[in-house]
C-alpha cells in the first residue's frame, strides 16, 4: 500500500493523534512506539513504531511503520 493511501485511510476516520511515546534506548539504536488514537474510536487501534540508529553524533530514523490502524 502506498503511504499516501495509508494516510488518507487513517485520516478518513477523524482527527488523528499520538499518545505519549514509549522509548527503548540502547548504545547505538533506539525504538519509539506510540499508540495511535483516532477521534471516535477506542485508543489502541494502532501503533506507530520508529527505529533509529546513532551515527556520527545524530539519531537517524532507519524505519517507520504503522500497525493495526483503521
């Protein structure tokens, strides 16, 4: 599925917001997870996950995905 169609499908349900993020940080990698809440639905219908790697003094996003969102 193309990112633009995923975004349209997600926003079609109403206002989208991310709940407070949960971080797991190591020496050279990190993972961020945040529950996606869509107005009018029960929070927890989806989750945004991002993977990061530490390189040359910066955290670089190396992967991002949306799971279980409407």
